[in-house]
């Protein structure tokens, strides 16, 4: 997990270009989703974190986004 506030704009662009980061999450709400999610794009930079993969996000205690990851969210929801 990488906090958005702890990396520079240049580092972020390099990570995204090299596909090191595939998911973003909201640290306060403990939700993760795709980098292209409209809900995720609206969150404050100070609350945003990045993950390399889904397993990383789940291990950190985050749940899938109900907007951009409907299938994974349904599976998560039925498991609780």
C-alpha cells in the first residue's frame, strides 16, 4: 500500500505508466477500486492509497467498490 500524499506526482506517473499500481483505495472508508472509477477520482488526495493488486488490498482489510467492481463486491457482500 502506498499513500498518495507520500509520493510525488512524477513518481505516481512512473508507477502508473509501468503498471506497478492497479487499484486505488480510500483509507478512511477502507474501499478499493479500479484507477478509472468515478467514485475514486472524487476522493481527497490525503485519503487515497494505491495497491499493486487485489490481494494486497484485501490483506489490508479493504473491501471492493460497489460501483466499479460490482462482481467482486457481490461476492464480498455475500461472504459477510
